[in-house]
């Protein structure tokens, strides 16, 4: 895991270079389960 600081309120989660969640796209901060479900779907 690597945290990359940024500005502008953009929160994105990537796994192996694939974007699995973007606060910029959804307009909301994710719930933990949403991230877990997205990661499970990649298997």
C-alpha cells in the first residue's frame, strides 16, 4: 500500500495500476466495504 498525497480533495484507490474507486467520479467518500467489494471483484 502506498499513500500519495495530493490536493483538491481527490481520493482515488488503485490496485495494481487499475482504478477501483474515485471520489472525483462518485462525489462521495467510499465506505470500507465498497473498496473491499471492488477488490474482490478483481479476483
